[in-house]
C-alpha cells in the first residue's frame, strides 16, 4: 500500500517531468537551416489609377510612396524577428519580391450619413526565391494587411482613445502587413 506522502511525491515528480519536457512549442523558425539571409527588393507599385470608377472601386485610393513604406517596414520587421538577416542581393540566400496591387479604405459603420469606422486594406503579391537554385520557394497573391479604426470625426461615445488619423491607420496597416509577411516567410512552407 502506497502512503499518501509517497503518492504526493510521485505525483510531483511526474508533474515536474511533464512540465519540463514541454509540449513541442518552439520559438525557433520553421525554415530550413540552409537559409540565413534574405534580400527584400523594393516593392513595385502596380495600382492602376486610370481605372474607371464604379461602386466597388470608389473606395480605392492612393498614398504616395506607400510601396517604399512597405519595403522599409518589412526590412525592419525581419531585423526585429532575427530569423533571417536582411543583406544585399548578392549575399542573400533568399530574395523576397513584392508588388503593391491595392490600397483601400472601406467604411464599416455609418451614422447619419457620417462614417464612424473605417478599415484600411493593403494588398500585395509576393514571391520568395532561392538564389542558389533560382527556384521559386513560394508565391502568394492578394496577401493582405489591414487595420480598423475610428476617424477623428467619429461621434461615437466612449471611443476617444481609439480614434486615429488616416495616416496613423495606414501606418498600422503597413505594420500588420509586414508582420504577416515575415511570419509567412519564416513559417513552414
């Protein structure tokens, strides 16, 4: 017969061994160890500003130098992440190419014909290339970063601390996009 103190000690040892063994979670990258560096090419602006307006396109807008802001943000995010080091193209194991294809600000909530809430969407096409084999590792079209916000003009009660300017909202959407791009790149392909 097992004594209560002995049983309690065995339970502690079992619990401690399970806790220390972990659950398979890791903070390491899922990418192959052969890849250490990446070059992020300047994003290209492919937004067609000459399209005729219709009900779908009336919320399409353009922000000058947005493609440059995206490129800088993605580089900064790779530096922050630390799994792949951004380098010049001739020294890179991987090259990330991107195209800005859409920038939208859609109204989500209106009150008395006044927009109370918007969502900014930034849509890009992406391709990741292995420089040694010159093979496409992965490609993803219509990859989106977004941000929902209340404009300063919003009259909804209790949201004063959540109000943002259009520029602040675009910056948040760029940050969201760059975070998603880095996650997509360092996760298992």
